[in-house]
């Protein structure tokens, strides 16, 4: 009996390890996030949203939002020249202003007119809102609606916002026909950025459900030279935005690493080479089977010869230009294992980038695992690689 009593604590610990430990392990996030493994946007708080059939309220335009639709000279006349001008996939220009957490902003300029204005700087005028404002304070200034009617090429498109949209990326309509997307931080429920857009830019951004996917970047052809310039610009923007947000939360900046970017590029290259090798093996296998069949036919009737030409077989260069396949965690791990990087010391985010960098980076803050990765105080370096609409980010 005494032996049994003495063994009870040990039995209890074994049962606890059997049933509880696997559950804890299963909740630990992977160090690699692909589109299939993105964290779900789970609502952290519930709010009483406007759900009537009334038209969404249009609030008076003010602050920097009033520059949307104006000439770029009106903006530079007050704020000076941009830090730089980046190319975009739509052959417009992205003007970058400011350098740090207080003054950073991006403007999309088309034919000399501002059509899109992204504000990240905490000291910039985004009246009646303010960067850092809580969502409760935002509710005191404007109502959120789940449905908006937006003019698009002479027609009215209906945008439908999900509950996650309403919580973390609500839409505001202004009385001049423009809109603003408020980007909320999942962890703090505070506004970290605001995006002002005209109607066509809002539709093209493609972040709300409008029943169409025709506006995505994938359908817009870009030559290789321009794509390289766009990728380089996107890389700079990713470094800037993530480091500004880390600065806001008093974390050390991530140092851009050519080595990490090279690893990310290698992951893309290895996948492409493996796809080409697999296709080549399949072609050779099919050819071997066809050749055997031909020999059998010739033996049966020596006067008949059959030649099969595969019109679908393209050169390796042509195969490289085909639509890229989505990366998997296993493909990423295989390349990482060939480097000196340890899997438990890196964080990898892979995205099929259907939107621009400003949206992608700030929207990650509405997702739990992604935000935790980016705000990991132990990470000191960052590398980014782009391939058409694919983006691979590595932190170390």
C-alpha cells in the first residue's frame, strides 16, 4: 500500500505528460509560414458595428487625406522633395517621404496626381484620427459598416468587409468620394497606419471581397528589367516599414543581410530547378515508353514507323518563364538545411504577394503568429527576395 501511495505522484506526472504536453507542443507556431499555414485572424474583441441598410456615413475629409486627387506639386510645396521615387508594377510612381517613426509616408502618383497615400509616421496629420489611437477612440469619431458601394469604371462595385476586416482594417468613407483604410495592431488594438485612396485604387488594392480577382498584379505584365527595379524598391520598403514599426515598439532595428536575401533567392532557384528536373524526367520516361512501343510496332510490321512529337515540350528557358508554383514548408526547409542557418534560429514568412509592400507589412500586424515573428526581440537580421508576386522574408 505504501509503495502504491509513493508511486501515485509519478503516475500523475506521467499522465500529465501524456495528455497535456502534446497539446502544448501542438500550439507552438512553426518557424516557417506559407500561405497555407498563415495564422487565422481571430477577433480579439467584439464591437457593436453598424449593420443596418443605411448608406455608410461619409465624414469630412481633413489632414493628409485631402491631398488625394490633388497634384503632387501641392504636396511637395508644403512637405518638400521626396526621399526617393520608386517604380511600381502599374507603371506609376511611389514617392517616399520621411525616414523614421515620426514622419514616414508613401504616395502613389499617376500622371502627376496623388491617387493613394499611405501614412505610417506618428506625427503626421491624419485628422480626425491619429496614429496610435485606440479602436475605442476611433469609434467615437466614425462608424464602421460591413458593406460599401464604390464606383469603378462607371459602375458600382460592392465591397463586403468580414468581421476581421472590421476589427483590424476597417474602411472609412469621406465626403469627397475618397476612402481610408485604418490599419489596426492586433496586439494593442491601436492604429499603426492609415491608407487614403481614391475609388479605383481601393478596388485595385483588392483587400476586400468584391467578387472579382481581375485587379490583381498577376495579370499585369512587367518586363524583366523593370521587375528587377520594382523588386529592389520593394525590398527597401519592407526594411523601412518593419524597422519603423519595431522602433515604435522600442525594439532594435533589423539589419539588412545580403546573405539572408541570397538564401531566400536560392530557395526560389532550387524550387525552379527541381520543377525543371522533374519535368525532364517525366519527358524522358514518356519518351522511353513511346520508343518501346515503336519498336514493338516495327517488329509487327517493318514497313510502318511511328514518330511522336510532343508539341507541349518547351525548352528549359521557356519552362522557367511559366507561372511559378507555390513554395511549401518542406522545400524551404531543404534549402535552409544546406546552409549554416539553424532552423530554430530563423523565422521565415512566405507570401504570394497580391498587394503592395505597405499593405502586406502592416496587415501582418493583424495576424498573431506573423506579428510575433516580426516583433521577436531576438531577431537581428533580415533578408528579402522577390519573384514576380512571390515574397520570401527571412529573419535571423
